[in-house]
């Protein structure tokens, strides 16, 4: 019969740490290479060409279509509600192209709520560019 020794067995687990720095470096390098940063979309606006804010030009309503972006990101095109669900959503672009086919001299009036987030406005402006809308009037309230 085998004897079982009862007593202290002093065995310490040995974990080699010589390659830990290599592994940490490779993990750091992997995350640096695989991380993708989203670049901001920029709109170039020449401020010198803007009309003065005190000039008011009346536009005939039969030549206009109004896009209103509400603060909950609901978009009204001539009082018909739509919503941009994704970056690839082209509902506004298709609606503007159809309106341009009806009236080639159409002016798009763009209005937003004061508390609307910039992302929703940026999506609408991108779709205005995609529809090749040449005349856009940004409506503002006159300060008293």
C-alpha cells in the first residue's frame, strides 16, 4: 500500500513574466491599428458672400418648399412628417428631386427649432447636397 504523506508541501506556482511586456505591446498595437476614428463632415461657407441680416427678400410661396427640422428630429417637408432613420436614408433627397422636376426654379426654405441638434440639421443639409439643390434659404427669426 502506498503511503500518503501528510504535511506541508511548499510548492509555489511559477508564472513566467518575461513575455508579458511583449503581449501588452502587441495588444496595444492591435487596438491602435484596429481603431477607426470618424471624421467630421465639414461644410464650407463663405461668410463674406452672405447678405446682411437686415435685408428681407420676399419669395413667392408657389416657388418654395419648406423643410422644418423639429427638436425631436422629426422633419416636416411642406407639413408632411418624415424621419431620417439611417445615414443611407434618401427620403428627403427623393422628395426634393420630385419637387425640382415639377418646378425647376424651386427655392428650399430650411428652418430649424432653436433646440435642434446639429446632427439632424447636418443630415438634412447632406441630403440637400445629394439632391443638387442650388437655392436654399435659411430662415431665421428677426430680432426685435
